[in-house]
C-alpha cells in the first residue's frame, strides 16, 4: 500500500457568500423603498413583482451557500475531481490528459470580488454539461494558477490533436500574448448597425412591462398620466398606434445602444501566437470581459450572413467555420465581428487571408430559371392550401368567410419571397474554397475549405428531377456540418461535386462522368 498522503480536497472561495449577501441586500432595496413610500401599508397585489424579486434573491443566496458548503474539488497527478450535491451526491472526474478546454469567466459581480469561474471540459459541447467541471468561484490568482498548472504541454498537444478550439471567456490580464496583427477595433459608429432589428421592440416591451409593474407597486398611475398628456380621442386610433410604436421603438433603440456599448466596449480582433499555431483572438466587454481564441490551423472557412430585416442597411454578420466551438452558445464564439457593413467585413477577411485571395471576391454562378419556377410553384401551393383550410373551416362554421382575404394577401407576399430566395442562390469554386450562397430570411454566403470536405451528397426530389435540378451538399466536421448548393442545373452538378472534394467520388465514377 502506498504510504504517500492523498491529495487534499479544497473548498471554493468563501467570498462568493459575501457577494451573494450583497446581491440579496440590493434585491431587497426596491421592496423596502416601496413599503416606505406607501407608509408601511402596502397592498400585496401591488408589491408582488418586488416580493418575487426579493424572493429570488434570497433563494439564490441560500442555494449558493449550500453549494459552497457541500462542494469540494482537488487536482491529482492524473485527474481533476469535483464532489457536490445535497440530495444526490455527484462525483465528477476528468483525466488530465483528456482536457480539451479551460475557460475562465469574469462577470461583473465576480470581478468586483476578485473571483473567477473556471470551467474544465473534455471536448464536449454545451449540451453535455455533465461532462464538464465548473468551479464557481475561485480567487482570480488561484484560477489563473490552476489554468497554468493544467495547461501542460501534453494537454496542449491533446487539444491540437483533437481539433478543439477553446471558447475562452476570461479576464484580460498581463499574461495575454501581444497581438501580431490587429484587424479591427471598436468603433462607436457601428452602433447604428446593431440597433435596428426586431430585438429592439422585444427589449422595449420587456422594459415597459417591468417599469409598469414597478411604478404600480409604488402607487404611480402611469396609464392615467399617459391619458392626461394628450387628447387621444381627437388624435384617432391610427395616430395613437403610430405614436405607441414610435415610443416603443425609441425605447428599444436606447436599450440596444446601451447593450452594444456594454457588450463590445474595447472590442479588438487580432492575430496572436498560440500554443500550436497562430490564433484569431477577439476581446470585448465593459462589465463582463470576454476573450475568444480560435486556432487558425482549425479554421475551415468563413461565413457572411445578411438577415432580411438588416439587408437594407447593407450590413452583415461575420463568422468563422471551425472545429471545437459551440455554435449555439449565446456568447456567439464563432462571430469575429459585431454587425458591420458588408464592405468592412470583406476587408477584414481579406486581411486575415492575405496574401491569398479572399473567396468572397469570386463571382457567383447564378442558378437556372427552373429554380425560380420551383419556388413560385411552392409559394402558390402554400397559398392554395391555406385558402382550402380556411374554406373548410368556414363551411363548418368555425370561422367566417371574410377571413379568405388572408390567402389573397399571402399569395403575392409568398411570390415575392420566392423571387428573393431565388436571387440569393449562387455558387463558385476557387483554388482553395467552395463558395455557396442561399437563404430567404437569412442570406448566408459560406466559403468552405475544400480540404475540409469529408462527404459529398448529390440529391434530387421528384419535382427537382422533372425540372432538371439537383442539390449538392458538402459535409464537414466544422461549423454547422452541411453546406448546400440548392437547385443547381443537373447537367453541371456532378462536375461541381467532383471539384468541391477532389478524389472522394472518383471510385464511383466512370471515365468521362465528371466532364
């Protein structure tokens, strides 16, 4: 039996308890203020939003205190281990040679207390949290020391061999490598491209609802005040609706402006040295600083997306197509820029790929008119199905016949959408990249490295066959996994597929098939 003493277990930092106590006090202030203003005789119905807020604060603090009491962790020569849980005790462990990411998060309340949250993963996506170990929270110095201790040469090699890219959300400190080249920095003028979208109205409605509840709890009649400032009957319902939409929109724009500056403050996209190769690093954030490092040896392409509601502004979202990033994360680890003008995004990608030519400079080949006819037929079919359903419901007396105006209006809108979707179609081939473009609501252009294509699929439906169309799908382990050139001319699809991934289809072809 080995006489060496076992590795001791450690607690999380006790400072997290004090942070939670401060949060509790802050959450109670609105409730206490409301009670004081209402002369200590509040009505429960008016105070329930504040009571709920205070209750959530107390519950969160209590749960964190319990978690601190029952949580232990240790780092042995072979494993990182975590024990936690009250009713169900959990003992998680990750072999140190299987570590694929070590992320340090620095939210505002942690930064104020000098704490950090460190997450150690074995290459799983965010949906597999059971396979990750999260230590919430450690002192900042201890978190950095632990990360440095775990990130040994063997772990770096394992990360490189697995093709994992660490989505690192961490504090910005002096240990960060100096940039070799800076491609983009924060511009306040970009705020104009990040505030005009549907989320501005969603944010505004949330602010209005919250403010309404808060003022009602303080016995402030906001509705009565709004009614008094104007003669709404004289204005009419059309003008009233317009004023309401304008007011909500202005409030939403203000909220989105604040969100842009807090999220992208001190933004920088730069190339830095990594453990195995160079990395594309983005740093940003005012209250919560965030850094994402993307190993350039794992980047398999780039994506430019132009959602329909933003397309009129000429702006785009720019992403990398790479391995090891969770594409569904709210932190958008694949995004390398805020929403910027298309010209700026293309200039940045040109600089990243220099001296090689950018694939987005390639001229896209248009798809045949049969692809437009297919979309027009589908739009018409959808309108007819909608009309038939409404007619059946009207015959049964469930709905009125007057609702048949809906498919009459829907049909031209659907036809317009079909034309927009057709005009978005395009494909091209460069020396290194496969380029495809498609999308109605989100017109996305993908430039995928041809060496990253693992599978090629050529498919056609019954309707496509009658129109002489085929869809070529290139599959890769990077990004979303599948990239399609929809409704190509069937006479050219095979040649395109063989060029997209040279060698993959050779054994299935006869001589002259791809000519």
